């Protein structure tokens, strides 16, 4: 299977997920946790909690999707391994899919990080924090899950019965799903602070259409940019003093300087 074919199939599949995760009034179908005595405990809108529950709900559907198209779905062998999902077709081609979620307000999401630009991203033929090498994958795709946080505060001190589900207001609502190649929605700055994470663009329309700053430049430019990116601490450790560049504008200047050196040689 080609990466283009896989992308088309999973994009079509994900279009159905909004209806699956929402009630008729656009609330999340999840109301809380239930114990053996049928008590229902409401949940927080903490992004880590919400994201994990959404993933748990979607994995069985994605497994059925894989089987229906002659593929196998593999989950990572360790919790922090990349990617979240590996699809393998009957010819052995691998396709990486990473869940990314965030809440939004208006036209923008709170923020997205697209994985490390260190480790496996640079050592692409080495198995490092992955079950396969980075270069083993035909494509690296983001399955984006955006949602609004409810304006009504959840009462985490109150316990409900199963027959009271209708009066429990969901902590999130109004889902937006998208599927895009990682490089098309990547930004030219890190995801947060001084971390080694690639930042994602935050405009919802651009996320849906894959219009990040690298979209018109190509995946090769994206790879070169982030494989050579250093934050301040890493630049000092590597002995290069200050970072070579901070964004695409300074990256262009850096390439021009390197080209000038080549001309002299």
C-alpha cells in the first residue's frame, strides 16, 4: 500500500468519529467513571485524562479499520514509545499514526506538540524509543482530536447513579477531527519552552487543510530544519555556542552562509 492510499483511507475513516464520540446535543458521550456498585464519578477536563480516554475509545475502531483493509494494528510495547499506533499492511509497509489532542477556543487551539526532534528523529536507522526505526515507516501521520472545554464546572465531589447520566454535563464538547502528515502542520518553533518537541501550528483552519510553514517547502526541508535545530542548552553542550537558527527566516540566512562557504571552496 502506498502512503497516499493509506492517508486517503484513514482520513475517510476519521470523518465518522465526531458522530461516534458526541451525543445528540454535541456533548462528549463519556460522563464519568463507574464502579462495581454502579456509582458514577465525574471526571476532570485535564487534557491528559481526556486524551487518554479518547484514545481508549478509538483504538477498537481503528483496529477494525485496519483489519477491514488487510492491515494489522500494533500498539507500542512501552508507554512512551513513538508512535501511538503502527499500521502494517500485508506487504510489510509500516505507517505511523500519532494521537494529538488539544482544546480550542475560537479559531485557535491551546497548543500542539508533534513529538521529539531529538533521539529517534535524528538517529533514524536506530531503534530508539520505538519498536521500529523511524526510517522503517512509509509515512508519519497525525490524528488530531480537538474539543471545547465545557463552560460548566464539573462537580467532582458529587457521586451519581447510573440512572442519573442525563443530568451529568460532559466536561468537553464539539469535537473537530483531522488527519495530516506531521510535516505539513509543523511549526518552525518548539512546542513549549526549552523542550525538544516540535511545535504544531495552532490555527484550526490551517490544521484542517495542512497549511503549516513547511507545507509549500516540502518534507525534505522540514526534516533538514528540525534535524539541525538546537535550543540554547543543546547548542552549548554540542560546542557550537549559540543555536544556528531560531526560525525559518534565520534558517534561510544560515543556509545562505553555508552556500557562500561552498562557493569559496
